């Protein structure tokens, strides 16, 4: 009888039958994996089965190809620590939704599992919203690479220069130098300064999410005739509404 135990991050949950739920988790060795949780739709377990929670999971089934059943122990209720921080909660919800909708089932993901745990820690500890969004954008770049779409932001695709980079080609995903873009500059994505860009009229976090969001939508989700998850759109909208005016983010409250 197939049986495994692992530390996991809860990605999503949906009702199944009368009072049960199908849980989706991310583990290092089993990757994205689903299983049936008995009484998972009841109020007793609802607080445990939240995306972003860290749990210890045991999965077993009669045959390996079956859905199987999951038993779990809560290790850390990360979202519960951030109830007064809607922006950080939106970041966790977005990351979990992207993982749940982009990763193939039951494929090892040791690097992405480690990176996702690091992102959770970064979001959890950044009480002033001083920098976790930069880490989140870098995490999305890693997710794109895992999906087979590595962006080259280190050198200009046209000239080979590694300096004075300001844009990213929306087609190739490669950086473009400011003095090379010419009349096509208005059609390109802006390279945020924290990723090596030299100019940006808007807030770096807005352009960073625009950059990764563009390639997630066009290269990952469009290939499956689907759209970005609503959780990802909500995060981008919240960041855009808060930081589009170029405000000093260190003076903003996390309301």
C-alpha cells in the first residue's frame, strides 16, 4: 500500500462530498500532491486547511494512482499571523494559487519547495512591507524558470551589453539596453531597478509584478487557455493602488 509522510505547504482546498475536502499541498519529494481529508469541510478543520499553512502530511492509498487519503498535523498557521496585514495575506494567497495551478502533479520540486518556504518566512517577518514584494517577484521568476521559461535579464538581446539595461522584450523575455530600444521603447516592459534596470518612472514593485505577470499570463496560462488566478490579480491591483504614485513605501501603513 503506497504511503509517505512529508512536511508540506497547503496550496488549496475544495469541498468533496458530504463534509470532506480535497487538499492540495506542495512537498519537496512528492511535489504538488492532492488527497482526501475526511471531515475537511467542517468548522473543526477549516482553520487548519488554509493556503499558506505549514503542515506535516501523511498520504496513503490502496493504489499509487488513486487520490488517496491525507492526515495532517498543523505545524505553523502562517496566514493567522497576518490577519492585520491584507497585503501580505494577498501575497501568500497569490503564491499558493500560482503553485496550485502551474505545477504538474506528483513531480519532485525540492528547489521550489525550499524557495516557497523562504518566501513564506520573508512575508511573515516583513512587518513594514519593506522588501518582501521584491522577493516575491524573484520567486515568480523562479516559478517561470521551473515552468521552462527562463528570462535573461543580464544582457541586452540586441547588443550584448550588460550595462544601461532598461527594458525587457515582451516576446523574448530578454533585457534591452536603453540606447538600443529606440522607437520600440514604448512597446517594451520596464526592467525594475532591483533586477538591474537603470530607469523607472513608476514604482519598482508595480513594474516588477507587471513583468512577471505578463510572462505568466502569456507563456504559462495562455498555453492552457486559462487566465491568471484571481488571487494574483488581486495582489497586483493592491500593489498598484498603493504604490503607483511613487509614494515612500516606508511611510505607508499596512491597513
